[in-house]
């Protein structure tokens, strides 16, 4: 077993104790206690060794650090005594956080540092003067109870900063089990709030979640042979095996569920502290006011509770939905006792749902910012499972595409929340909210999730009481929810075939508007990498053209260049913020040449069009800076002119530049052919890992293979690309297509 942690096998260190679970953690703590007692010289009074942190709580991880306090009453030579304690620990290569203090000094530091005050609540006597240890332990607990309300304000600021730095454990593919929101560090805060008597923060579900997270950390230490708290991807399967789970995804789901339980409990505890502070500020004699906020729902002391008339022998089956909807609309939390009562006594909804239940769901989904906390509360208490039997399959399901920032269930709820901003743009806002909420229900099942999810979504729509035609429309929206973004970023929007294909698939303007709003909501819920102003403009342009086709039957004509580009001395170079246009004498390989010059200046090509008119080739590219840096327009113009003019020095610089550095792909690149999707051309679609200079390499390979590129659409999805190249001609010869595909793959 490697050194660097608690289980060191040397004579000078504690015995190595492997294993997971509470018993193994207790055994490690007991072994450390015995070893540490031997490091402190025997004294009857005036000197004591205390453990805080994991050892103080008897929750020692296999490779955990030690947090120790040497407590004294002013005895002489305490520095030498401390060195005699600390050096054997360092010699054993155990991480150590240590301090030497009197009782007064320790309490003074706790007065000024809330983290120290919180840490002292875990203090436990190890060796020496037990009475001296007891004095500090009792005084620290009393000090915390007296000052907790004031200290919690500072603690909350520190906690928010930590969460901002480490993220939310429930939604991270490689989260920090200790520092992220919902992690082990938050249990210390819950213990502090419980010790202050503000609320019973450590309920059984929270304690169970805590134990499971400790087990995962034990397994992570065992798998890596060192102290580590971040659950990285390469260790996931081994940790899952040690935890007796099926695979890494099962591990992620369990961690996410436990982290959400802890996060929800801490949110509850913060609110309890705020309410207690409010009562103290207003005086203990203040009378709580009950204010009606919705049918059967009233506000009481800043929380939502049931009206007295709602509690009866036969509660309304839609009551839980209506209470949660009221919470989302008002932004007020639901009292814990109310959630527990609803979970225990609210009857199942009849099938199909009654109108009041369906209306409550639509109100909930359209509530905006209040949706997520209200939904999370309902989910923590098991209410959602009663509404939707399909929900457990989707809860905490990880999405391994790096573009996604949330688990599947949170993504769906977030998409519905984002869709609320577009309800004024569609004829049926209720169907938009439902489609956003259900658009990815097919994920996690075999097959294309859009196709698989369509009948599932239609079935849920039927379950909640939509008529057959509206339930069918929900299914179509789910099946087509990726149509607009995929076509907008991978196809030539000026090609009539593109527009007619989308119009035929959509069928009517009502569906088109719903899909447009759904695409934007989906992207916003996915994460920043899923959307850009450029992508938004492309989708809007596609929708505008399809609208025209559906309304009038008129399809766009193929584009013609600006007349100003057809006169003047060649070559011509026009630059704008996001567009580069080059006009030169027609020759093979011009697009590759332009792409190479752009790559040399760290410009990423988003779309490219090439056409020839009267012997003049016009290449137009939409670009953005790959690294966000400013572009030297003078140098760019110069290099473009020289490159298209036949100066080989630009290509020589390009081939030796680091912008063409390649990286090892996770999966092999692939070429897919699409015929009959374009006018006078076929589409070669390249699916590969993204890399600087990729467009240059591919277009150069196409040129050398004798393929003429009319247009190109570059779609970057996280670390991957799906690039579409319009190759002029019919390309009916399969052998010829294979030759070109091989050339492209070789270039990639």
C-alpha cells in the first residue's frame, strides 16, 4: 500500500486498515487514537491532544489527513512537546493540519473565524488531560449556540463562494466529493445548524446520504491508493465495483441523488435559520399571519402550508400538483410538514388526469425561475414519482456529452423553465411547455432518442389528459426537436431542396413556431456551448424561409453574388466582423487555400460558400476567432491576397505552424453520404474530433481527389464536429465515393 496517508505500514506509523463502510472507518480511528496517544508525553494535567475533522468524527478515510490541536494551559516547553508529536506524523508521511493553543486562544480564534468555530464542534479528546479537553469542547459548543445566528451569515458567504468554485456535485461528471455543493463539506454545516438547535437538519435520509458518500470516498481512496476527493472518469468503474454497483453510471446516479438530498436539506436549514432570525428581530410575541395564495394553499411564516379545509379524509388527488405549482409561482418554499403530509396522504391521480391537475402542471412548468426549486422539493419527497411513473428512470441520469451541464431530469425541467420565455411567440404555449419538458424522454433507451421518445411523450400527454390530436403533436415535436438546429448548421439554407424538405417534415406554421421556441429552450438548458449568436441567426433564417414556403409555396432561389464582386481587379478581399469574402480567378483548390490562410490567423470557419461567375470564383466564409483574440486585418488581407495569388510561402508557413497540430480522437472519424438533399450536389458529412486547421486539411484532400466544393457547413459540438460539404455532381459511382471518403479520412 503506498505511503502518503493514514494506512502506513512502517513501525513508526499506525497500522494499515483497509476496507469501506462505517465499521472500517471506526477501526481506522481507533488505531489512530492508540498510535497518537503514544506520541504525547504522559502528564496528569495541563496538556491534551484533541482531534478535529474526520478523526474527530471517527470518519477516517483510508488515506485521510489528520487535524489535531495540542491544547495546553501555559506549561513550559510546549513547543518541544508539539514537535515531538508532529514529527513522527510527518515521518509517517501523513498529511497534518495542526495548531498549539490554550483554551482562551482557541475560543478567540473561533470568535473571529467561523470555520474554526464550526470545526471545534467535531473536537474529540485523544490523550492527556481529559478535563482540559472537556473545557474546550463544552465552551466551543456553548459559544457556537450563542453566536450561531451571527456566524451563519459569514458561513453562508464562504459556502456560496465554495459552491461557485467547485460546482454542484449532483450535475458534475467529475465532481469533488468533499467541496462541491451537496458534498461532504456541507454535512459539517448541517451539523452546525443542528447543534445550534435551529432545525433537525440531520434527518435519517440525510444521514444515509452522508454514509453513502463516505463509502464512495473510501472506495475512491482504495482505487487510487492515495488521498483524492475528485471522482474522475478513469476511476469511476473501479469505484462502482468497490461500491457493489453495476457500472460508473449507476455510481454517478447514486452520488447525484445523495448530493441532491444534502443540498435540499441545507437549503431547508438556511431557511430555518432565516425564519428564526426574523422571529428574534420582530420579537417572540409576534403573531404569524396566514395569507391565502391559491386554492387550498396559504402562506404561513414565509412558507406554504395547506389550508385547514384541504385536510380531510379524502384529499383532492390534484392537491400535490397545485401546492407545488403555487410554490413555483410565488417563489415560496413548501413547509416540510406539508411535503410529508402530501407524500403520505395525497391519493394517486386518476387516468386521464382531471383538468385541474393538468392546469396545475402547466402552471408549474411555466412558472419561470420558481420552477426548479419547487420541482426539486417535490422530487425529494417522492411526489413526482406519483405524477409520472417514467420519472425514476430519468432521475439523475448522467449525460456524458460535455456540452450538457445537467443530468437528464434537471435538463428537462430547465428546458421547460427556459421555454416559458417563448410562450408569447406560439399559438399553444401549453404544448410548448410540455414538449420542452418531454423532449428528451427517450434518452437512456436504445436507439435514436428523438424517435424512441416520441411515443413515450405522446403517451405521457395522453396520461395527463390531452386529446389525441394534441398528444400526437407532442410526439411529433419530440421526434423533430433537433430538426431545425441540425439543418441550420449542417445544410445550405439557400438551397431550395433544404427548405422544401424542412417544410414537408414540419407541415404547418404552428408546428414550425413551436419547434423554433423548443430549439432555443433546449439549447439554453443544455449549456453555453450549445448556443451562439451565429447559430441563433442561422435557425431564425431557416425558420423565416420555411415560413415563406409554407405560407406561399415559394422556395428560395440559389444565391447570386453581389454585383460589386464581379468587377474590379483580382484578387478582391472583403472583411467584416464575422465574414470574409475572397474573389479570385477561378482555379482548383481555392477554398482550401482560403481556409488555410484563415487557419493561419486562428480563425474558425463556421460556414463557407463557393461559386463561379464568368470565370470569377467567389468564396465567402463566416468566421470567428478560435481563441477570442483580435485579428490583425492588415496581415490577414495580405496573406489572403498572396495565397490566392499563388504565393506558396503562405502554405509553407501553414504546414509548419502549430495550428495544424492534431490530437488523438476518442472515436474514429466517419464519413456519411447524403444524396438527394441538395440541388445539383450531394452532401459529404464528416463526423470527427475538432481540431485547428481541420477545414483546410479536408478541403485540400477533397480538391486533390477531384471534388468541387460548392458550400460547407461547420457544426462544432463540444470536442467534436459534424461538417457538411456540398460536392457538385451526382456522385452515383459508389467506388468513386469510397475513394473520396478515404482521402478525407486520411486527411483527418
